[in-house]
């Protein structure tokens, strides 16, 4: 059964989240619950009033993903944690679908960018970045965008009567990130 989407923001002149300039429409109902999320108004399907920008997950049934992919000409795809158990513990859902849909995206021949948010102590660990880089290499991917953690990320929570409880750990040095990805033949562009 299908249900209509709910828009929480429209950016008419967006220069973030990908190349070029475009109008960006942001939908509510993200199924993940990343504790560092800077668009908490996108996590719930219910109406909330606040503006923001983002683009994320890949967590949906493969048939649904293929249908949406068929009408896309460019995809921004986030990979956060490679380990399924860690992904579930941190983001609230297992990442099997996310990795499966990523492979589908790569095979599709559509233009895309892989984005890896560097969340200190969570996604930016040596172990996780190495696993993600190996996975991307195995998929045949040679470039990624790495997104440093933004310490202002929690600023919207108060207006939603929620508390931003995430406390970042120690950041990995930028040159280490580059080295990990390059050792798998992947260029990591810091955004
Ligand atoms: S960070 Fe992205 S994927 Fe995670 S909860 Fe927020 S919008 Fe969803």
C-alpha cells in the first residue's frame, strides 16, 4: 500500500548536497535514528514546523529503491557504518538493505556520489572507515565525499522540544581518513 509523502522543506536555490544548483525537496519520515542527526524534524512523519536541508539513507525495500532509482538522474548516497550490529545499535536499523541498495545503485550506471559522514568516535573509527572503503572498493567505487562533523548539529532540537544528547568522541585526523580510503584506491574529498 502506498501513502503520500510529506514535505518538510523546499530549498529553491540549493547549492549544497551535490553538484550544481537545484530545487531540493525534503521529505519527512526517515526510518533511521542517528543520534547526531541535524534534521530531527525529518525523522518523524507527523507535522512539525521548522526548516532544514539534507539527503540521506537508502533504507527501503529493493523493489521500491529500484522504482525510485529509475526516475533519478543523480543520487547522493550515505554510508555510515559497515557493521550491521553497530548500525542497528547506533542508527536504529540494520544496514543490510542499505548495502544491498548501494550495490544496485553502483550497478545501475546512474551518476551518484557516496557520502561518508565522519562522526567522531562512531563512524570515523579506523575499523569502520577501513570496512567501508573495502566494501566500496569491492563494489568498484573509486571516489567518496567525507563530511566532517558539524558541532552546531544539535541546534534544532530545542525548537522540537527534544534534547540533543549526542556527545562526539575524538576526531580522526583528516590525513588518516585520506590514507585509509586511498589504500583501497578511493579518493576521499572533504566537503
Ligand atoms: S542523519 Fe540522515 S539518515 Fe540519520 S536520522 Fe538524520 S536524516 Fe535520517
